[in-house]
C-alpha cells in the first residue's frame, strides 16, 4: 500500500479483489480456537533482540546445506512449503545486509514529462538498483491494469525530476505489490525481498479463503490497540493506518497480506533514503509505515499464539513463513537503522517505535528466532 497521502484505496481494493478471485471465499468467519498457546507455554523469555535496529537478518545458505545457512538438504520447508534461500535469518553471524542506496549524482540524466518513467528507472539504477529491479518486475506483472503498468498508475508527479524522485517511494511500493501478486497463485504467496531472495509460502490466507490464518482486522480487539487508536488525516498519537488495513475487505485479509504490506513499506523507506534530499524541507511518513507493520506483525503473532494455534503452527513451524517473517522484520530494522538520523522521513515514528520495542511483543519475534536458530 502506498503512503497515506497517495492513492490508498486503489491497491487495497486490488489486493482484496485478487484474494477473492483466487480463494475459496471473501469475508471472515474466523473464531478463536480457545487454546492458550501452541504448546501451553508463554513465549520464550529471552532478552529482546529484534527491535534495536541492529539489522539482524538473513544468512547465505542455499537450501542444500551449502554456504553460511543450514539447508536441510532436500529443499523442503517444515510443512511442505519449498524452503526459501537463504536460511537461518538472524542466526549467529547471519545479520541481514544488502547494499544501501548511494548518493550518486543524477546531473546529466535527461528528463521530460514524456520520459518520466525512463528517468525513474535510470535514477533508481544509479541510486537504488534493488528498487529498479522491483519496479521492472512490477511493470512486467500480469496484474497490470487497463490503465497501464504500475508506474503508469502510481507515479503521481511527473512535472519535474524532483517530483518524480519525491513520488518514487510510492511507485516502488506499489510496483512491489504488482511484482509479488504476479508471482503468487491461489495457494501460494510470493515475497520478492530483493532480486536474489524470494519466498514462496503456502496457505497463508484466512481459513475462509482456503488458508490457515485469520483476518488481520481481529488484532484491533487485542490489548495493544487502545495504545494507538485508529484515526485519519495524519494526526499524531493515533494509528493512521488502521482504518485502511484493519477494517472492511482489507481487514478481512490474512497473515499473507500483513507480510505483503510490510515488505512494501520497507521498499518505501529504502527508496526514500535513496532520494533523501527530496525530504529536506517537509516530513513524510516513510518510517511510520514500516514501524506500524512491524507492530502489526508482533500483535498478529501474539494473537495467533494465544487464540489461533493452527495459524501459529503454520507461521512458526513452516520454514517458509518463519523465515519470511524474520527476513522482512530484519530488513525493516536494517533500513530503520540506516535512516535513524535522516531528517524528514518520519512523522510520529518515535512513538510507534516505542510500541514495537515493548518487551512482551519483541518476545514474539524472539520465539520465532529461537525456533529458526536451534
């Protein structure tokens, strides 16, 4: 989903439409299974490690036992989902890393309104090549609309080179949705983290859609929701994202789409870092978006563990879902750490970060990490 000041509803509706077309049904009838946890215990009580911004992350195993990961030798996840590559995210010395955006000069790159798309691709190639790959993947997606590809639809400002760079975060984010959805199928969700790391995980939608998880709207009933109540209009101290993602048809989506949005909000922040000069005179919610979805991930895991044991079993025991969750989490913190001193990229990010770093919620990530690293 794009930032709150852009075309919010369009892609949300598109994601819902895709889910309804490719699944058994729409809406949700999920009810708690009245189990306190998967194994009758609370999350592992270990020191929080996920929220310190130190970039714990993905390793370099190849799924066959080679490299720095611990591949299982047969390329299969714990519950029948093909194992992603690499494995063991955040374990030992496998801290997440990727090349950070550069500050390469764009002087001399030609621009006109008619060639805005070409300018965007060239600017991304020079500053943030991962972003260029994501945009090109989205442009080639079979999910393109009659209105054109993802850049045609979501590159909002073509009036100047500065306008294109300021709109680049939204374009990369939305093209990331097109890219992932184009690779997804009825029962399989794709997450292109970067060109050399893609997760293809199964059964992540709600039970009413043929999956094994529950509607993300249900986290609005947890004890954490009142700490940041839903609102709109960019106000501070409240959740500007809840009304978009946790209500209506969008809220009926499962865990697969929680991770999908988190993936794209990392891309938003990375792209904003690439063009950080465009944020020098006004603030934007680049950091707020990914922090909000890290908070949603923690809360979803907590609710799954206590109320939906089948969903928690899928997320925690299927290697693909566990590794995708940890890799997206770690990549989020990688870019949050990289942008912590960059002005203009947050509106109320410090308040949201404090919620993410609550020990009880970080324990949910630590529990997954322990399962992955043991």
